[in-house]
């Protein structure tokens, strides 16, 4: 019978080294997996879609550009880009920039602030001028009462920047009397009036542009 041969065994130092390398390999794999997952979640197109109306840490929207005090902003809402034709107009007296019964109403119930903007929107081969006014009242109930008044025909409104002559360019349509939309949010009332340049006829498109513009209210306040 052949003599028993000694069985080789790993030294304790080698075992510890192997275990350390094994654990280190698991950590590297986990780190790479996390990196791949975050790269998928951070896809640029998905971010633009999901954060179109979410304020960034600087107060604006992630998709928006330009703006700042004294500069015409470029804002987004839905699938539309709203390019300002002039810097935002900010005032503390609403009766100075309104007309009709609305002006009389403001004389007795002063607002806290009004922000007015005039935007150029181009979509589906059409071009529209869009006026947006954001009025801040002392209370929610006053904002609702103001909405009821401005929604009524023949009572006047907050003057848009075309009507009062602040912006004057060849071919600008009169948005007053065009497509209209309004919405309250707490003590604020947002008023939108829009009209196409030229003789474009697309009521459905103009309705979309007008409705989406109601979502510009927080962005305009952030850039005033």
C-alpha cells in the first residue's frame, strides 16, 4: 500500500486575501449596477417630459431658458414654447392697467401685484400672440370674485401689453376679444387672451395654446 500523502491546505493569509477580493468584487458589481440604473432613470427626454412644470432649485422650470429681471423669458407649458416679446411687466396697482368695470372694481379692492406678459407661440405651421396676466389679490375669495367679473362679457379686463401700447410691432393681432381662459389658484387669478397672426383658422389649436398658457403662472412669478 502506498504511503499516505499529505493533503495541501491554503494558508490562513491566502484565505483572508481571497475573501477580501470576493467581497470587493461584489461591491464593484453593485456599484456598476447602480450606475447603469441611474443612467437609465436620467434619460434627458424623460426628464424634460416629467419636469416641464416642476420648478427647479433656482425657481424656474427645468426646460425654460432666458428670463431674469429685465429680460424676455422663454417658457414652456405642455408641448408649446412661449417666447416673450417683451420683458414681464410687474406692477402693484391693477387699476392703472385695467379698463371698464374691472378698473372700478380694483379702485375699491386694490390688488397686491399684477404680472403681465406677451408671448409668441409657433406650432403646427401657425403663429399666435398670447397675453397672460397674473393678478394677486389679498384673499382667495377676492380672486374668485374678480374671475367672475372678468369672465363676464362687457365688464372690461386687465389690459394686455398690445392694448395699452406697451408692445407695438407690425402684424401683431389684437388678443382682446380673441380666445379667452382664466383660472384661480389661491389668491391669484391668471387671465389668458390669444389670437393668431394673419388669417389662420384652427380653433382647436388656439384653444390648446390658450389653455396650456394658464400653467405659466408659477413660472412668471418666479421670473418677475
